[in-house]
C-alpha cells in the first residue's frame, strides 16, 4: 500500500520524519502492526496517519499537550474514527494514564521534535525568523514563558540555560548582553533577541547557514517547557507498558534528548533499573530490552532532499524481551 506522508494544509507541509523507517520497524516486529500503539508526541498527526493507513488492525492512543495543534490533528485524522484516541496531556503523564494497560501496548513512538506548526503558525515566538512576542510555551496554560525568563532570570541562570540546553559556547557573553539590554527596555520580540545574540557573538565565529541565535532559541524553548525533564520521566517508565516483542521508537533532534534515550536503552539492555553509572550499578537482573539500533538511524538522501527538517533527526529503537 502506498502512502503520501505529505499533506498540504493552510500553506505548510505536515511531513513526518523517518516515517518509512518507523513503518518498517513496526512491520518487522514480533508483534506486528496490530493491537494498541501509543503515539506519545502526536503533533500534526503525520506519523499516526501513515501508521493507521498502513496497518488496518492497529489502534492508537495519541498524546499532545498543545490543545491548538491537537485540533489540527483531530481534523486530519477524523477519517480513522474510533481507531485513534486523543489525550490532551504531556507525554510524561503517559505511564500514569495507561497504568491499567501495563504490558498491553504493542509499540510506543516518540518524536521529540517541535512541529512545523509551532514555528510557522502558532505565533508564539519559536522562530527567530518571525517577528513575534517571546512565548515559546507548548501549553498555553503553563506558567512562565520565554519573555519572563529573558527579562527576569538572573544573568548566571540565563548563562547556565544557554550553555546546558543550547550547548552555546558564548553563553556567558550572551547572558551579559541580554541583561544590559533589558535594563533599557524589556526584550519582548524574537527579532530583538535574535539581533542581540547576533551582535554578542564575534562575526568570525558565526557558522555559515546556521543563525547565531539558533542555540539560544533552542535553550529557551527547552527551559520554558521543561522538555528534558519530561523525556527523562517518560523514558524511565515507558518500557513497562510494552508487551513482549513490542518496540519503543524514539526520534530525537538534538544531542541532549538523544543522550537520554541512548543511556536509557543501554541501562535496560543490561537489566538495570537504578540510575547509577555502570561501574556503581548493583542490578543483576536479566536484560529487559534488546537494542535494535547500535547506531541511530538517520534520514536517507531521498528524504533529506524532500524534507530538510529530517537533517538532524536520529531514530533509536529497542524491543521488549
């Protein structure tokens, strides 16, 4: 059965990354493409659409924290009727929400990337290329936004955020520039922040084809939405939901998320349930999972040509034993 993963709606493309590889890992699993699957990061519904279209015996429970984008996905997936259940919650709530179905889930899919909707349609300041108010909340009902963080956090805390979540080598210099600038007037817009970062980093260290503000915007988004904490929480508890032969598939877009997934898979593969380093671990159980991707799966040249967003995507997969 042939599928077109792209869907042009409202002028932008809903193209899920690595969707062919995800389909193959589901198809080749001992469980196959049936039973109840969890799409932990629904977004615009691209992966769920191709999965439900490929596997007629599959049902999906889909989590999405952003009510606005969930409405987009509902409309897109309406044709599948009761085969998909929508949950307007952060994926970190998945283990608690599905605690009565522990050991009954066929597969879990994570796509930790931010949807193109957020960059292009949300108006919440995710992109330095658009003149919007600094917000960056994936859930508008959440508390602190990027404006609050930029204008009220201490200089040291801002530097720590830029360095830890953005791996920005000029973090201290940028934080100092932010604090000087906000004394004149609050920093409200994405364009003003991007220009400030641009001036703070020496020109000779600008990287071709990568805007100097990229890492700072990434760091702010991660901090505002507490993204890494959510990934750690759900990774610690997700494997218990999966039945034997079921698979966990995780797509990451930067090294911090990928490192969490890689470390989690490695620990489970040696039967470890503690969070100690390997040399201190006292766990002596049998392996819980088998790692199917010794190295992360990357996008093919064909996909890279069609979808530039897939350039940084990394897929890791494990199977419950």
